């Protein structure tokens, strides 16, 4: 595990690049505040899934994303980004490439930076030793504890079985969207866990109160 403290509102990007934790600038535990949060997949949920996206010029927001994030934040939800980036482990692009893509996404969203409380980039490729790669719930569990979140008021929104698996394992609500490359109706996890399916992330946020 590598905790690289240069992203997110609390200054941390958590990745699975090495089996150790480097705490460059230790942060105090956040003060009590909102107890609910949205954990968000990136590709196919917030932006169009380009597959192994390394060039910030390729970032395209899924329609409604910016407004949905604005509304969620206004409702008191903390926002977390949780993304598998196996292209790093496969050698197709670098962690810095992923950071630049994330920065461009935040620029297009237009809600200021950092937008997310914390960011988890899981770089492991399938078959490599995995620490944070979804469906591992480790990042979710750590954030629930660190930010004193109520699992009953937290959701993991994504387009894959891995997103659902991580949410279920962490004891938070899974939400599936239809904006990725996989039809959620074909996922056995959707039926097994009675996962609500929405056309877009924005359609889900519209149901929040």
C-alpha cells in the first residue's frame, strides 16, 4: 500500500503500488461532520469509459455529472473517488497519467479542486497481488472509519460487478448505472443483492433528499 498525500480534500491518494504505507504529511482525523457519503467509480460512471485512458484530452463528462455532484454536495454528502486503473499495472500508462486525467475531470466539472474528500486509485492488474482493487472493500472500510460515516447513509455508485461487490462487502448501499460498457441487467450481482439501477449517476442523485 502506498499513501501518496497529494490529492483529495484531505490530501490523500491511496494506491496499491507497494506493500507499505508512506505517510509524508500525517493528517489529523477530520472533525465530526456529515455522516453520509457517495463513493464514486470514475470510468463509465462520471466520465465516458475510453479504456486505459491516459490522455486528459480524452476526458468527456457523462451528461448531468456536474449538476449531480453539485446537488449531492449541497445535500451534505461527502464525495469520494474510487477507481480501478489496471492500465497502470499492465504498463499501458502511469499513475501520473491517471492524476492528470482526474485533474482534467475536475476542471470540466467546474466545482473547484479538490472536489473529493479522498481519492483511491487501485493500479493492480488482474492476477497481480491486490490491496485496494475493487471488489476489495478496504478503501471503503477505511474511509467509513476515518470520516465517521454512517454505512446506512453511504452509497457506492458504479457500472460494474466489482463496484457492487466492494459496496456489499463494506456494508454500504450499491448503486448501478447504465452508462458503462456492461449492461447491469446482465450482472448476477444486481439481482442477488437487489441493486437499484439508474440510467445515469444524475438520475440516481435526483432521488436523494
